[in-house]
C-alpha cells in the first residue's frame, strides 16, 4: 500500500482546521463586554440625571475598554490561524477501541439570558488510544490527494492494534488529529 509522506506543513493545515472547529471562548468575552458597556452607560446616565458629564463618561468608558480588549482579541484571532514551532507534539500510540457516540452540545445564545440555550445532538466516531481519545471530525486530511477521508472512512479503515501518529497540542494536551501509520509516514 502506498503511504503519503506527512510533513509539518500538512500537520499545520490540520491543526488550523482543528482550531476553527474548536474556537476559543473569546466570543463570550465580547458578548459580556458589550452587555457591561450598555449597562454602565445606562447607570452613568441615570446617576448623573442625563447631564453632559454622563454623555462624556459614557463615551469615554467604551473607548477605554476597547483600547484594552481589542488588541487581545485580535492576537487571539491571529493565533487561531497560525501554527508556531513547538505548539504541538507528535507521538506514536496504538488504537485500543473504536466507538460511535452520541454527543449533546449546549450553546448559550446570549449572556443576558443564561437559560436561553440551544442544544445539538451529533453522532460522532471516536478512536481510543492507550493514553487518550480522539473524536473524529466529519472531514479529515483535506490536503491529502490519496487519503482525504470522512470520519466513517477512518473508522472503516482502522483496526484495533493499528499504530497512529497522534498530534497533541501542548497548550491543552488534547489530540487535534491522528494519522494511521498504514497510510501516512512521518519523517
């Protein structure tokens, strides 16, 4: 069987795809920030009885908060679209179990209404290794001309006992992608 050579560039593409599927929680920070700014403007306006000082303060407060938080949010967005050297570790591990799981995900719609949630139910495939597990996304290895697969394709071609290259993010210690050594060769 022909193996595809796995390069750091290919791994970087898969890590970026993983980061897009699992965004950080900065959107929640932005929602809370907007709610805080609106409430603070109302409180200042009521406290000063809609005086001209209230208008000045209500404009200054959002500007100060924006100056503090926008560079942090921009830096986080840039880090989600790039992969730096030393951001991940490659280890080799054996597959011990293949499972089909039902996952219920809860997403809060608005910070102003904490009980207003949306739920989604997904059927996912998971590969269990001796040290951790990996929930397979719908599409994997999109850069590959030979082995561009779906989650079902990975499960169908994997056998318990197969060795995989696991790409682990150093920051969270979770598997972002796994490559079967039957199909990929890492150098």
